[in-house]
């Protein structure tokens, strides 16, 4: 019998919700499937709309464009929800209200 | 050793050639094809585009302006995208042609098949595919929808020629087939003037 895939908990402070995220799933993907009205546009690391503050925890990043997330933003603890794969439980806060 | 003058001259020649094509035909499928062949010919001159002249991406994707006209003129860029870099299906509202200098990038083409009645919702279906690699390119009309993905383990280095400079782009409409959603990023004209 296959084991349940590993999941991490993602706390999204704007939405005041904690959701489950598969170990190979982006935060944005998990949020949308959980019914959260997370702001996004391209969802592939090109536009930067889903930029968020990583308040706690660590993520791995999928490929994205330089213009979507600057090095200054990375140093300030920001990440792209569409490209961020949690490496454990994380807490984030989205910073945009665009993409609607 | 290539000089900036040689590269600039080749880029200006492309603009002149494209201008002649559009003056004669407008932006038609045959004109876009002719423009694509001009861009492929330029991309074939790999000695004009040594990677040592262009910064690699800090992350996985970067565009370097080669020649950009003012106002609503053309924009020509050298793009470097690393393995794994992708873009969801999108319509950037303006025609474009691409040609590869090195590496391989898959372009998938789509059409929208819903009636647009539900705001934020869209259904698209795949209608074609082109692998852009050395000696080849692709052309898109104003509202064609394409998705891209870098293939293999080498960076995809290419020339991207747009009807407008990137800073003059109209809104870009992005589709997410898995969510059946559609979202638009604002025109860069608004961002520049804000």
C-alpha cells in the first residue's frame, strides 16, 4: 500500500488559514486548491504578482525570471509563492493584491 | 573578436529589413514568416552574440536589450533562459518572432475555447508545438497564445523581436489550464508612467 505523500503545513497570515502542501507542490498551487483567493497572474515565476514574505520556514525554488524576484527582495526574505516548494512548515504573507 | 559596432549594425539591418516587409505587407502571416527567416539568419551569426558579452541570469531567466526603438517602435532582445525555466500560456498582446542562438525551447500554442462569460475563468486547448533551436524560430500574431519551456541541460539563448519594446507592452493575459483561470498583468506602459 503506498504511503501518504509527505505534507507540510503552510500558514498564510493574510487569509488567517493553515493549509496542507505536498512536499513537491508550490505554495500557490496548494493555496488555490484550498480555495484561498491568493493574488497571482502568471503562476510560473515571470510576473512577480504572487510575491510574499517568508515569515518562518524554508523553501526550495523552481526556475523563475530575474525580473520577477530581485536579489534585494530575496535578501529581504521575500519569495514567489508560485515557485516556492516548502521544505518544512512555513508561514507566509502575500504582499500584492493584483491579478484579479 | 566581435565588436559592438558589428552587432549593432546587424541589428539595425534587421530593423530595416523588417520595416520594408511590414511597409509592403503589414503584419500578416506571410510577413511574420518572412521576418522570422530574417531573425533566424541573424541568430545564425553566433559570433555576434558571445555569451561573454551578456550577463547570465541571477535566477533562471534574463532579457538583454539589443536594439530598442523609442515610442511604439520595435524591441529586439537577447534572452537567456536556464533549464527548467517555463512560462504558462500567455498572450502578450503584440506580435513577436523568436530564433535560437543556442539551446532548445519548446513553444506550445493554444486557442481559447470558452465564451469568456465568467470573469477570471477560461478554457484553452493546445493547437500546435514548435521546438525553437538553432536554425529555427517561431512567429506569433498579436493575440496568439503560447507557453514556453527550456528543454535539455543547456541554457536556451535566443533572439526575441517584438512589435513593441518590453516597456511598451500592453497587458499580458496569462492562462492557467489546471485552474481554468485567466489573469492579466497590467500594461508596462502604466507601470513606467506611474
